[in-house]
C-alpha cells in the first residue's frame, strides 16, 4: 500500500476515534449533570412501588433514575449515586436484605458523604430508631407498633410553613391528599432536629378493633439533617397518587438541597381530590366485585366498573385496566386508555402504543393516539 494512503487511513482512524470519544464524553457529561437517584429494589421492596417510584422520577428532566440492589450497594454503586430511595414494601425485610455491611454503607452515604435518602412508607420504617424493630437507626423517632396494620385509602394531610416552602404547589389547600397503605406513624423523641412538614388529618381506623384518634396530628411528611446528609420521609404514597407524583422527584431534590423546579401543570393536581376515602371492609368487598366485573361479557358493565373504580381512587384497578386495551370491544379499549391517561399511568405507554398499532377502527385509533401523546408528554426524560 502506498505510504500516503497508509497515513491517510491512520489519520482518519484517529479522527474517528477522537470523534467517538467526544460523543461519549458529551453523553457522559449530560448524565453526570443530572441528579443520580437509585431506587432500592432488594428483597422487601414492593415491585409495584419500585416501578411507580421510577415512573414518578421520570417526571423530572434533571433526574436520572435507576434501580439499585443490595449487591450494587456493597459493590460501591452508591459512589455514583446522589439520592437513595427506600420504597414501599417491608422495611424490616429491606434492612435484612441490606445486611450489616450494606446498612453501614447506607448510613455513611448520607452522614459522611452528604448525600440524600428518601423513605416512602416502608422506607419510613427502615429509617426510624424503633426499639426491637430492624431499622437503620437514622432518624431519632419511633413508630407506633400497637396500631400497625391500619389498612389503606386516600388520606388527607395539612402542610405547615416548612411544608409550604418544600411543596408550594400545595400551600393554598387546607387538605392535601395521597394514597396510604400501612405507613408508619411516629412518636418523635427529638423535636428539635426532626422537622415536620405536614401532619395527618385522617383518623385511620379501618378494622373493627382499631383504636381511633391515633393517627391525627402525626407527621405525614418530615425531614431530618443527618450529619452532612439529609433525609426526607413520606408516610404515604405520592408516587401512587395521580396529580401528586411530582412530589417524589421534589423530595429527591430537597434531600440534596438542589434547586426546586416547576413541573408540568397537567400533573400537579392537588385539587383532584375533595375528600378522604378509607377502604373499610365494605369498600374492599366492592372493589373485589368490580374487579370481577371487568371480565363481564357485557362491555357496558365493564365500562361501569371502570367508572366506579375511578370514583373510589382504587390504585390496583389501574394495573387491572391495562389488559383492557386488548379487549375486543372498541368502547372498552377507549375507556381503558382514558383511565390510564387520567391516572397518569406512564408505565402503560408501551401497551398503549401497541394498542394503536393493532387498532383497525380509524376513529378509535386517532383517539388512542391522542391519549398516548398526552400521557407521553408527562414524561420529562
């Protein structure tokens, strides 16, 4: 080969290599400029809670979310993480999965390295200092054990001045609502260091022998300065509450004192709820009956079931509805898509996209595409 040709090939290879390196560096910098948030997905973390927490984080264009396991933590992945979220599920099982070495790394991650930790429901249990209960012993408070299995429902809380600074979108509402499912209620032993952001208004007593008057006035949202780090806790599930999912990325930002950004007004809907709704035995029975009605031979009965489940703010029903995108009746398919949009269930986007591809009715396809585009627009990533 001619010497000049060889030199040209070498020069071209160097240029291509440099270009490739520059592209990778550019992509890396974009990722590094985002807040790196890990959602714990070890044993004890509810798969649904992990999924819905990840989806909520995707509402923030400045956040890069991913799952992180106990093995990842032991292997040093917290070094590439700004915020760690412990989701709903079982706090004691999550701690068991971490092991002592993992727990030590989590404490150091916040206390010595100045990172943030967010606890949602079960995450609030694991972050407590409750005697005779497996926890990280980070926040100086104990959860009330004698009223543990409280049930679920849409509950209300009120923000104080500190809460209004953190979540100003809610400040004009006397009652703010989110989904609750057996989350922790605390006795705070150190009122000087634990900062309460909101308190519960709902008297949660869903079973016959449940004591009343236990939950009202207890913290719904709180923060705690832990060494150089910061902890945020929600006893309820904003990630599972349409109109309130934006609170999850906001908590991630608050935990590392990052600038608070505004979110799409379409997903900031504290006015979507007017009253609390506890799932008492009668309501649980009705929800189950409506689930079976989703398999009714009559499409009108199915649509009626969706309507009623929407009125009940039944969170499981959203996942039940995804399969109805594949129903033979076009009206059922459209009502299912409408419900998924109403509840902001962005995880169903691939299902909805496929439904559009499979739809033979031109008018229905246009409506499905409209629902799809609106739901997709909620995603900031």
